[in-house]
């Protein structure tokens, strides 16, 4: 029964038993007694002491054995060797080490400088500084890697003499053992002397005496000045980064740290410290360089990056470095850079400099490079260390290539060529204006309006992203329309430009340039091998091929004719104007181009351009340099055509409007000695859209070149003819709407009689003290002017760069001379073109022969007038304003 008391009692008992069974059992804890703690501490200390004694004995024995076995050892392996792309030895990373200097010949201040900088407790420890090791260990643990050395001078000596440079705990223990053995065997001064005779100072110099002679020309260490001593003591921390020849600014900053330490430790006075901090390094070592030195130096920098090893490691590691250099190409480049006739002469000791890179666009390998004239080992390389504005050479990268990729444009697409502004940014053209112009003609003639208009249509961000995709380093400051004409905030260099154009040559595939194929260690084991992971497609094959065809037109018929070879060449010129009011000379000239085999970029200019250090020539100078080097580099290589993609097609041309019949005839001319002017006139058929082009050839020149462009009437004057010379002339008609040019008129020849009296110089705008008609600033610059538009290819300088197309703005008007100020009538743009005076060569850049270039382009860099405001909401910086070229 449910309510039975007995049943309820049994149920309770049953539940109680069940509960007791579920209760877990607990073990009895052992008590911690003093006896147990004592034994634990005893065994722990015993084990620790035993390990410490064992470790100490190992260090002692190991150090003694290593020191005894390697007493005469200064390097582990033979010097490393560098090979070209065919496996031929280029050179050795030779160690330049003079005889060791004796202890008594090392001044106390030299010793003190190194002690103060590298190991201030040197005279207190026994080879190992426990405090330094403890500090280093803490930093290593926090960083979870070996980041802090903690090495004493003695440890550094042990490492330099006997050990590899890898940072491992085992190597550190061995280093400590050798250091302690050295301390037991030698005195402190003997150790310091050995250290100073073996330490690495960069530029393959080992030892204090070798470094003193190389960097300062001082063989007697007692003659070293305080600032020189501190400079040497600054180098062990980073021989490549802190040597004064390669990095004078960083060296000076590090020297100041050393001087501060010397002062704080009482080795020099404050006055001595302050005086030594201010000295600038200006010594040039009289060193005869081995061949291919510039390429070898580039290889070393790349090797440091890809292997993580230091220059010191690579110098004495016994490595075999196999590179991509082509010996014939590098020799051709070095020969050209040593030929002064290929560079414009300078007024003083600051010479015109240059930089060139050649790369194989099929695989990205560097073929040849050189970063300057009179290059020295580990010297300043303009290949990577100099950044300059590229002018019109940037148009294909930021405007035309991305426009083709958008799918909305092709080589025959009509682009706007009307005179116009984009917001506050008002670029100008050299060859006048028209309603439209084809993309091919716009590139060939290097017109500015189409390039800016096109970038505005596709969007600045689109252009910027494409430029970045082909390796150009841009910032947010570059997001404006001025970049269409090469107005970059920080500029670029020949390495980046060669890489970018290589994508056009390689049917749209971009590959980052490299110089090392493989590195093997002293045992023959491969430690590094290049792969092709950097390859990426940035354009379709068809668009890249179409751009190549257009860039071929630039070389064949446009501004780059000086780059022509006996094989196919495509490329683009770039000229950057001075940016100085009243100075129509040029700051930078470029040519970037390629053959079916290789891509190359050339830059020329002054390292420190100012009003008196500008180029008179345009980019025909760099284009001719390209032709010279590439012609010699490819000598003996079979000629081939550019590779076309499968099923490549040329876009159908836009339907051309019916053209008027044009002809030019009846050219005649006469020379007036009183004004030193050649007057030309002719008869022609045409209408208001017809302009005329005058061509001239001096008898010593190989071919005719443009003299005057955009002449609207049937007469013109040549103010640049020089007495005593004979000139030939002819005229063509040019239809602005169609872009068609007629056959030449009849040719006339005029002998300019020499005058006994010095003729009065015409107002050519040349610099004081120069003869009229000579190559003065601007004579090679087709775009130096556009009054009211600031000159070259779209620079709104409000008349600062006068001479071109005076009808286009608020400055003095000229007819394409582009050489100076005041060449024509002053007005507000109402003077018809062709009424101003003209200097020779004012019609363009890139001509093949003679003193005058073909139609071309020029750009104005920083501070060139009132230009630079883009069509975007943000105006560009001064450095971006109005650049083109």
C-alpha cells in the first residue's frame, strides 16, 4: 500500500544507502614538511651546479681547442665570385687588406673611440660581459628571435676570425668560449689590436689601416683627425649603411653618436665634439674600378636582400653568385658612359649625369645597368637612388595603356584635341589644336591635350592603379591630372621605367626585374634560386601589341627618331623643363623603349639642377644614347620582329572625312644681312584649317628636320641662319582636321654670306654672351613656351616660358621656336601663329640628325608658373604642376 509506514521507512533507508554510495572518495593529502623542501632544494642546486660546471668545462676546452687549431685563420673561405649569365667569371668580391698595423702605431684615441662605441666595459670584463648578455637575452626573449648581439669586442674578434655570421644560440656559445680563451692568452691591448686589424669597414676593406687609406687617404693613423676617427668607429655597426662614401648623410649622423659617446666617457672635450660633428665628408678615393663594378654592386645589394646575409658574409663566404648580366651589353653601356661626346658639356665641374637600365622583358632579368659616369665601387647609383620626373615618357603608362584596357578606346579612336581647361588645369599643345586626333597621332606627336583628356575620361584612379601594377611607386599626392604629363610628386627612376615598359614589350605580362639566377655556398650547395613568382598579367596581349605599334610610330615618324636602329624599336621620349621663370632650358630628358629582345630606359640631367645647371638639349639626346648603347649591345644578334599575339588585328581606322586637295609649290627665299633673316614664301592650295611646316637642312647635316611648325600663312622667316653656312629648305602643307601632310615642295638652297663686322644679334632669347642660333637653353625644346600655357605640353606658366605658339595665351608670341622670351608680338593671344621669331630646332625633340629636333614634347617641373591644378577637386602640388614632356 502506498501509505504503509513500513514501506515509507524502507524507501527512506534505500535512498540513504544510494546517496552514500554516490559520494566520491577523497585521498588523504601528503603534508609538505621542511625536510621534503630541503631535499628538493638540495637536488635542484646540485643539478644546476653540475650543469654549470659541465658547461664551463665545455666552454673552456672548446674555446682552447678552437683557438689552438685556428690561430692563423682570418677568413673561413676564399672570396666569393660573381658570374655573368653565360657562366663566365665577372669578378671576385676581393678583400682589400693592407699589412696589419702594430699596437704601438695605433693612437690611444683610435682605441678609445672603438671602446666607447662598441664595448665601454672592455677593460673590466674577461671576454664576456654578463650585463650585456643579460640585456640581450631579455630582448631576444621579448622578440622571440635573435635581435640583440650583446657581444664584446673580444667576442666580435672571435666571430670575425673563426665563426660564420649566422645568429644562433650554438654559435653564440662557441663565440663566448673562443672569447674567453682569447682573454686568457692575450692582453687587452693585443686583443684590441687584432680586432682593429680584422674588422670590416665596407667596400671590401678589412682593417683600420686599409679603411683609413681608402676613405681618407691617410696611411699613418696618428694623422687622423677626431672626426675621421669617429667616422671609422661608426662603421662596424653597419659597414654598408654608415660608410661615408656610399651614404655620407647616414655616416655623419652615426658619427655624431660616436662623438657623443666619446665625450660622455671623457675621451674628448665638448668643443672637440661639436667641431667634429660639423665636418662634411668630401674625399674621393683614387680607385681604379674593375669592369662591371656597377652591376656587381647591384648584385650584392640584391644578394643581401634575398639571402639575409651581410655584405661581410658575402665577401668572405666563398659563394658563387650566378647573375643575369650580358657582358656585351654591359661593356657597351660602360663604353658609352665613358664617352664624353655622348653627353652635353657643362660650364663647370658639375657634369651632366645619366642612368640606364636594360632588361630582358621575356623573363625580367637585368641585362646591363649603370648609375652614373665615373662610377666607383659602392658609389651613388642613379638606377635606384635618384628619382626624377619622367615627362611625356609617362603618358603610355598612366593614360594610353589603361585606356586601351578599358575597352572603350583603340589606336584609331578619336580623342579630343581642342584647346581647353580641366578645372583650373590648362595644358597646351605644340602643334596647334583640332577638334579630334587619333590616339596613334597623339602619341606620335606627343600632344598634351589628348593625354590629359583621356586620363580625365578613364579616371585618375584607373591610371594610378595601372601605373602601380607595373611597378611605379605613387602616393596619394599623385592622384591628379598632372600625372598624365609626368608630373609626379616624388618622380621615378630608370629601373622602374624599364620594368613598366617591359610589360608592353612582353605582350602585357609584367615581371619584376632581378639580377641573380642562383647562389651556391662554398660547398656547392644551392642556397638561393630565382623563381618566376613575380609574373602577372596587366594588359591583354592584343592591347599591348597595339600600344607597341603606336610606340613604333613614335620612333619611325615622331619625337623619338633619334632612337632608330637597324631593327624594330618602339619607345617614348620625355623632356622636363626647368621650371624657372625665364629659363627655357630643360631639367631632365628621357627615352624609354624596347626592341623585340630587350627593354631599356635612359635618363640624363644634372644631380643638382639650378638656373645655371640645365640641359640645352631635349630628349633627342637620351634617344640617341639609347640607339648607341642598344646598337652595340645587340650587335651580332639576328634581327626579328615584335611578337604578335595569335590572331592579332589592327583596329579598323575611323572613317576619314573627304580631304581637300592640298599642294605646295613655288618656294623661294632670300637672306637679308642687315637683319640676319631668311625670308621664305610659297604658293599653296588649302583653306583656313591648313597649316604649313618648314623644313631645313644645313649642308653638313644628314637629313632635313622641322624648323617651323603651325604656320598659317604662305610666308615665314628664319632668324637662326648663321653667316658662312649653306641651308636648304622645303615646305609641306598640313591639314589640322585630317592630320594629313602633303609631299614636300620644291627645295631651295641659300648661301649665307659671312660678314666682316660682327652682326647685331637678333632677339632670340638666348643667354647673354652666346651667339645667335647656337644650342642655347630651349633650342632643342619644342614645347618651351606656349605663352600663357607655361610651355611644354600643357604648362600654364602665364608667359614665363615664352616662344611657342604665341597665339595661345597671355604671353609673348612666337612660332614654335621655344627658345627664349619675346620672340614675336606681345598680346593676348590674338596674333596669328607664325608671326614670331624662331630659333633653330624649336620644333621638337627626337630628330635623327642636325642641330634641330623633330616635333616633340617638353614638360615643366616644379615651380613652373601658375600651372598644375588638375581637373579634380584637389590641385596638385608644385612638383606636379604642369609637367609633361
